[in-house]
C-alpha cells in the first residue's frame, strides 16, 4: 500500500512541478514582453493564481508521505513515546478528515461553477476547470494521511526515533 501511495504522490508532485515550471516560463515571457515590448501575457496573474493553487494541492500528498509537514513539538517532551505516537496518529487522521472534507466541498464548488457557467475575469477561463483540478491532490492527501495515521499508531512502540524527529 505504501508503494502505491508513494508512487501516486510522486506522480502528483511531478505534475505539480510541471505546472510550476510552466508558470515560471509564462511569467518570464510576460515580464520580458512587458519590459521590452510593452506586450505582457494577458491575464498572466490570473493564470498564475489558478495554476499555483493546483500545484500546491498536488505537492501535499508527497509532503504527507514523507512526513515533511511543519510540526510544533512544544509538548513532545511532556508525554511518553507511546502518547506522542498516538497524538501523531490522531493528527494524521484529523488531516485525512480535513482533506476529505476539502475535496468534497471543492468538488461541489466546481460542480456549481460548471452549472452556473462561472468564468474568470480577464481570460474567461471556466472556473470549474482549476477548481476540479484541486480535487485529485486533496483526495490523495486524504488517503496518504489516513495511511500515515494507521502506520503511526500501528508501528512498534519501542521505535520512537520517528516521533522525536
């Protein structure tokens, strides 16, 4: 299961990286066009905003699989390794629930945008496209967080090196 989730997360992150690289190229073209030819890419900021949101959602599952989220360990020294591992598992499961909720609500928002024909201001991009593009990353994040939560609690309790790192 971990290999499947990790490969899906890597694929999702690679897609997010490709989006970021494409937006860097577009921003560069727009900047050069604006400064040298007074001809920027129309709607560049609009495209950048929509694309970066999708890219961020695509990066989150790999962050979760690598346990690379920011964690504040103010109370870690107050509890036993067993309690810390349980708290870590609960936090992963909470993230899974929140990500699933976000995926569900984002899918509903995309469906509403599609039904009402909502479009962006400058380029008239149908808003349901970038909104719906957020959903796969959020769903994968939910699955990865659920897996990490189960693994955090289910691993051997005498191996507390991961909890303290």
